[in-house]
């Protein structure tokens, strides 16, 4: 993948192995101490994993947009987290209206579908507009230019939301049907978590189906492979790229609804951190690779949830959950050191 | 192509103009102009009065310098409060208290209109740093009301203090800030010290609820760390046990993992004196973590607002919040509430409006005590002002009798514990939350 | 641009539509309401009126000038009117829709108050809307008439209009540096006086006209000078510039010096990042980490707090801690450089980003609180003192920062022209080719990282000392992003560009206090506009600019892909 011109091994490799080995030993030692202390029951470990998966599912949905845009344009779309945020607001306003009319209580499933539609439409619209206005004219610019543009779009969208919707935190309406727990053997799960898993699964299947089985998907893949060749074969490149953004936006909108249902807070700044995490997840799984994005998201969520207690608590680090993001990034660095193109490697595109 | 560069060009022209203009009279540098100019009705531009250079002028012998106010110019008092973002209710509440205080003063002081200059602090240390730097660089500011959050004061207070300014905070409660070893000279507060609040919360949990095992959560802020520690110390002194001390980061959303860690320690009550957004997540998500279903929840005055209850949702029902005891405030407080309702059409947003009202009045009284009329110009010596605030004694405020002294703690602290009884109607002691202790 | 096709009125309408949408955004974001109280000309024109008219004026101006080029003057008038009135029509529709559609439920700023502010005077309802559209039409016609003016005058008028607005907005700042008599003449307590506005407009108009006429002649005159004379001229200019820079704090006063200091920190950082990204082409999104390391080393070594640290390291003075802070950043640069070397492109970006976040989280954590101060940070950081002097005020710090900028400038300027600089550029252009040319990638990349880190550490050390207190939140990923933006807006790889970028992105927003609430919104919009219309930056580097102007294909190599040949002629 990389050039063969470089020497096979040099001193940096040894330093890397040293860093990696040190971190690994620390992780293993910490886990061992924590596990042997028996502080947590098996059920609690399972809870950690489930909480992590629920968070990871949201990361995964956002990461898909990142990875698709990267795969097709080779650009890091920093503004993707804001698409997600706008989607959450879209769902929020619809949910407010539904809740105040009582429809939410009487028809929860239909309500959620309506919220999903609203969020997807809003996110996709924002995504397509951003692409049309800010990114399309820069197709052939050097790679840093679109990156800075994306940062600008991110700021702009975030503060547009602040101006439009206010700087405070809004409370997402409670969906009574999603309250309460379901007992699955030894596992206790929140209904809202089950809803997240179900929705994530369905959406992933749909996306996979679109990308790999339909004509549109073939167009997307061909543009990702080679824009010029695709254009020669009669693919409308501009439309395909816009479509990719729309698909990414739809996934982000869905993530927004999930976020609203699970965390029940909406604020203008809420897109940035999940966006960053989702980008990390996409890289973790191998950016440009759809399955990788999902896997990266889930792994990241689980590491954030399990890691602090498992790795750090045992070695006596106080307030370990403060460092969850640090653990996530450390694992990311470790993985990239040993697998420079992510867990599953790249697929949609071959550049790095 | 050309038109694009126009903007850049005009900016350059501006700078050139500015340079040309100031390079023109090199013999009479602005310093020399100042005394003559200060007597004239100047524009309201903050640095225009060149107060920094007036030390040389006759009339100011104060070691910290003076603020000179020409006839008709406003007396400018700064505030550094959190008026935007998730914790806006906290600062907005105080800002309204200040506005009502200015109204009650008739909008003027010693024949000069009062102007309030606000900076948002974001309830973060760097926000406090930025706001303090801005206010400190404005030589027309007489004194500062603020900050909202203790973390802001820790970094903001030294900056303001070094600039010769005095500040009176309506809502900083962290014990550290008035710790004699750590306090900066210009710092005062009308808010209570959290050693008191932590103790009241611990007594309530231990004696009234009869709980012996508690967990605390802080968010790294000075306020939360100080209050969580005060609570833990008092709780242990009463004979209770702190089974888990955890921390979250500002901006975290998924609290379930940290709550699971807490659940493993088996507490009977979780005390999380943190701010709106994160406290909301903890409250809501605690109901979803196995083992915490019946654990009592308690937060503090940093989350004492409708915004918090909104963020927490139904899970907030039945939880406790410690805060200043409004029922112990004097009769004048009822008048304040009426004025608030009349002016803003709603009950106060959070817990520190009365303290802000008092802070503004303490400053106004001190300004009246030290200001010197020199011809048309009003001279306010900053060092004397600081001493006058420290000398405040037996001042009858809304929150009680205010006596500052060298400690900087001016308050007469009365703390109560409230229970959230209704999540949609915020009006302390009227609808929800209702006082349950003492 | 391709050959222009004849301009149709539909195009003008489209432009007007864009203007109208922009105006609606401005209204809904809350700018109109906020600026209603800000007068540009006291009691005559408010900032919101200026902003809203600009949204009709700008599309009308562009529509009219294009129409004039292809269809003549008469049509240009119609085009301007169409664009202006359509922009106003959208605003009018918004004003009419707010109350009946209850837009308030979604948009917090869509209040009845906003409706009043959008409607002209005390008019309301349909009549108000009609008057508003008529006003837009008038503005459009004026814009069209402006296009009839000869080029020099047209540009000068626009410059003057923009300048008057800026001068009104920057009243607080400008009042400090101009003589009091001038201040009293042009300013009222709320904005410019009418006669002040007219004077400013005329003066700038004259200056702008003269500048446009004389500047080419001046350029030619300079170009015709013999080389020796030109060198003298360059030398004199440099001296004058330096003298101005050193005299600045006395003229600027405390607040402007404060802003200058902030800009200075960013300049030093951006000069460092310029080496990493601009010279060597390594995209670093975690640059703030080195800034943090410099600042925290300074903080931890010089604070009287942190008893644990004090028990084994004595409290140092600023000057003793400074080299250690820089050294710590350098070491961190080398250490981070190692894993970074293994990756390329976006993986490199994410690893550095992760590293930046890890550093921030570590200093924030309870675990390292005894040595780093935790989320509360560290206070009581030492100020530079020595020779009986002590830097306390922003003005005094200005000199220290200026000196560090000059040092950083000198180092990077020398490096750029050195063997090292050429090797970096070769790596930037194509790593594989560079490696094939037996350029030692590992060593050179490490050198770039270490240089960048050192400068960031230097900036951080001064930053910590200047603030006197250090908190982890000052080191979030946005700082890295902002430094990168400074670099790119200024012009990648260009040293003067860094300065221009820092002034534009850090200084101006700081000065335009009125925009405080909207600064990041405008910042985002400006960033996007910059990248769309001037991607090479405000002051581009010669080599970079050439690359950008070419059709950017990675494999198209011109005679001089790296600028090596050009640079090689410069003696080093």
C-alpha cells in the first residue's frame, strides 16, 4: 500500500513497538487487577458493554456519513457533526408538536417514524446545500482547501443553529413507549436502547443495500473509484456526489433522532464532539469502508464505556471516567501504529 | 477579481489612516492631552478617558489609580456573568438582579447615569479569563459584579485585582476563593460559602433522610470540587461513609458508564453539585442504570433552575436541590419579586438574583462613600473603593445583613434544601421546588 | 471565467434571491435585533439598516455591472432594480409570515419586535411590505447607478462606504489612537456624527482615488530604480516598519495592545505550524498540544501552588523556566514525530488530533491533579522580570512577544531557504520521489515536527506567563483548527501571510466587539467565502500560488515542481 522505497525497518519502528508494548502491558495489567478485585458483577460488565454499544450505534451512524464522503471525495467533512445536530433539532421540533398534540402518546411508532423523516429531511437538506454551495466549486482544489472550507461550514452551521434556536439546552420530549426495561435472559435493556439497535440495524441494511445492490450505489462506487472514468461511462458525477452527501445526511439525521430519544437534550453545540468521535470511529475502522465505520463506532463506544473501569480503576487512577476520551484516542493511536489503515482497511477509495 | 480585494484594501486604508492620524501630533502625545480632555464631555468609548494616565493629574493619589468621570458621562460598572449557553439561567438571573438594583437606584448615582457593561463568561475558567481580561483593559470600569461560576473567579479575580478593580460576586460559592491564603485582594462575594452549603446538604442527607452511604460526582469545576469535598467532609464527620468519588467532564453526555461504576459501590444517595446540562444527564440516566433505581439524588444551587429540570425531565421528580433559603430573606424580597414579575413577566430564573441585587447596592454605597467631586469631574479612587467595600458592615440587603471584612465573605448565609415536586412549573417555594429542610 | 453570455433578468432575480436569503438568515440569527441599537450614524442610520441594505445592494451591484457589460446601461438599471426589490421582497415576506405562521416556535428571534424592526418606520402589514420592496428597488437602482461610474471612482466609493461602516463600528478602538479633537468631531456617543460621516467618506474617497491613480506610477518608479537604490529603499522601509512596531504600544493603549498580544501568540504558533504544514506538508490537527506543553511547563515550574511539585523542583523564575518549556515542547515534538512518521495524510491528521486531545485530557484529569492542577488549572505563573524591569501590562508584554515573533520569523525564513527547507518542500510535493532522491524522510519530518513544536512551546510559555493562570480548556482542538485557518487564510507557506491571517482572523473579530455574539458565525462564513474566492490566501507564497493556479493534478509536473530551481539561486 505504501511505497516500497522506504527501508523495511528503522529505529522508529523499535520506538513504536516500545510505545505499543508499554501501553498494552499497562492495559492488560489494569484489566487484570480490576477483574481480580471482583468489584463488578458480570451483569454490570454486560451493562457497560450495552451502554457502550448504544452510544457506539450513534457514532456508527454518524461515521457512515464521514466515511462515504471521504470515500468519494477524499475530504474530511468536518461539518458532518453539524448535519447531525440540525437533524436532532428537526426531530425535536416535530416531537414537540407531536407531544403537545398528544399524538406521541397515542401513536408512538408512527411518531418516531415521522420524527425520523423530519430529521432525515433536515439533515439531508443541510448536507446537500453545504455540498452545493461550499464544496462543489472546490472539487479540484488542493486537499487542505476543502478541509478549511469544511471547518468554516461547521462553524457557520453551528452558530446558525445558535442564532436560530437559541443558546440554551432544550429538553427532547419523553416518548412514554420507550421508557422502561426489557429483560432478555440475564441482560436488562432499556427499550430506548433496543430501539437504537433496531433502527441502526435496519438503516445499515438499507444503506448496504443501496450502495451494493442498486444502480445508484454502483454510481457511487464508480465515482469513488475514479471520477473521470465514471464520468466517461456516463455517470453524472455531480449528482452522485450530492446523493452521497444526502445519504450521509440521512444517516446523520437518524443518529440525531436516536440521540434525542436516548439523551433527551438538544443544544446547538451538540454536534461537534460526536462528530469528532465519529471521525475517529471512521478512521479506526478504516476510512472509506462502510463496515469499518460501523465497527469503528461500536468499538469506540464500548471502549469509552468499559475502558475507564477496566483499564484504569484497577491501577488506582481516581475518577477514571474523566479519561474515557483519552482511552479512546490511545486505542486509536495503538491501532493505527500496528494497522496503519484501520481495522478493516480502506475499500471505497484507495488514497491515504 | 478586483472587487474581492476591496475589503482587504479598505482595512489597510483604515490602519494607514489610524497611523497617520496618530503620527501627526508627535510632540503632544495622548498623555499630555488627557487632563484637559477629561473635563470635557467625551464620547463613551471605553479607553477614551485615558484614565491610566490621569495618575499624574492632580486629585488622584490612590495607589490603584482613579476613574474619572466627566459631567454627564455614565458611571460604568462591569459584570462578568454567564449569560449565554447551557448555564445562562444562572447568570441571566443575576443580571436581572443587577438591573432591578439599578432601577431602584433611579438609574443614576451621584448625578451620573449608571451603565452596566456585560461580558459573558460561559461558566468556564477560560471564559472567566477572557471576560476579566476585557474588563481589566477598560479603564473606565469602576468595579465588577461577578463572576457567576467559581472557576471563572479563580482565574478572573487575579486579573481584575491586578488591574486595581474590585469585584463582588453574587454566586461564587467555592470555599477556596475566600481562603485567606488564596484570596486575591479585590475579591468579595455576597453569595454563601459552600462550607455552609455542603454541611447543610450533609446534615439533611444523614439526619433527615437517615442515609449513611453517599457517592459524589464533580465535573472538575472549582465549584463542584469544593462543594463535593465540603459535603463529603461534613457527611463523614456526621458518621456517614463516602463510598465513591467520581468525576465527569463538561460536555459528556453518556453518564451511564460512570453511574454503573457508582452503582457497584452501593450508595444510598448521589450528590452531584454540577451544572445544568451534565446534571440533567446524570439525573435522567440514573433511572436507567440497574441498582440505582431507588437511590436518592441531590444536586445544588448550580442546577437550581427550570433549565435543569427541563434537561432532567421526569427523573427530577422527588430529587433534592440545596440553595439559598428564600423564605429567610427579609420583607424587601417580596418587593423585589414583585418588581421582577413586573419587569420580566416571570419568576426568577435561578437562585442568585437577590445576591446580585445586594452586590450592586454594596458597590453603589461604596462608590458614594469614596467619590470625590473635582469641579465637573467625579473622581473615584479604586483603592479607596476596595477598602470601602471591605468596610461594609451591617448593610441591610435582601439576603440578610451584609458585613464584608477582610475575608471577602460578605454574606449572611442561610441555606435550605428543596424538593422538586413539579417539573413544569418553576417557582421556588410556590409551586416547585418546595423547601423541605430546615 | 469563460466568455460571458448576455445577461438575463432571470439571473438578476436569482442574485436578488440569494441576497434575500442572506438577509433572512441575518434576521433570524438575531443580528437585526442586536444591531438595531447600534447606530452607524448617530440617530440616522443603524447597523441593521446598513446590513439589510447591503443584502439588497450587493446583488443589485453585481447584477447591474454584469448587465451593463453585456447589455448596456439601460438594462443595468432594470437589473439592479429587479435584484434589489427581490431581495427586499423576501425580507418583506418574512416580516409578513412571522406572526401568522408562529415562526417563533422554531426560531427564537422571530418575534413581533423583529417584524417591527424589519418594517420601515411605523408601517405594518401589506403597506409596510410594499414600502420595503420599494426601498429595496431604490437601493438596487442606486447600486446600478454606481456601476455607471468610471472604475476608479466606483471602487473608491465602495471602499469609502465600507470604511465609514468600519470606522463607526470600531469607534471604541479608534477613539484611543486619534487626537481628541478629531474624536469629538467625528463621533457622537452612539456612532458617527452626520458631519463626521460625510467627512470620513470624502477623505477616504479622495485617498482611495489618489491611491488608485498613483500606486501604479509609484510601483513603476520603484521598479525603475537601480538595484542598489532599491535595496536602500527596502532597508529604510524595514527600519520604518520596525520602528512603528516598537512604537505601537505607546500609541495603541492597553486594550489594543492586549489584542496585539493575542494576535502575536497566534503569529508565533502559526509560523511554527507553517513549517509543519506549509513547508513539509504534514497535516497536524493537534498542534495545540505543543502550545499546551510549553504553557504548562512554564506554569508548573513557576507557580507557587502545587506543593507536590514544589517538594522536588524549586520554584523557578520566568527566564529559567522559558528554555525548559521550549525544550519540553521540542522533546514532545520528536516523540510525537515518531508515530506520525508511519502514517500519511488523514491518518496523520487524526493521530495528531488524538494526541492533542490526550494531552488536554491528561492535564484536566484528577489523576494528574497534584502535578498539573487538574481542571482548575494553575495560577500565579511568573511574569518575566530582570534588569529591574518586569512585564506586567499588555504593553510591556507586547515587546517580548514582538521579539519572539521576530526570532520565529528569522528562523523560519532562514529554514525555508536552507537545504532543509528545500528537502521539506520536496517531501511535500511527493514523498516517494523525495525518498528516491535519497532524502531521509524520517530525519527531515522529525526536524519539521520539532521546529513547529518548539515555536508552539515558545508561544505557549509566553501565553501562560501573560495570562498568569493556565486552564486545560484553553487547549482544545479549536485552537489547532484556528491556527490552521490563520495559516490558510493568510497563505500557506508564506510568512507575511501568517501575519495578515492572524490579524484578519484573530485581531479583527476581537476588535469588532459588536459582533461578539456572532463572531464565530461570521468567521465561518468568511472562511468559506475565502476558500471559494481566494483559496491561495490573502498574501500567498509565490511557489504555492503557482501550484494553485495550475490545474491541480498530482502527476502533472512542470519544469520546476518544487521551486527548487528558483530557490537554489538564492545564496544561503
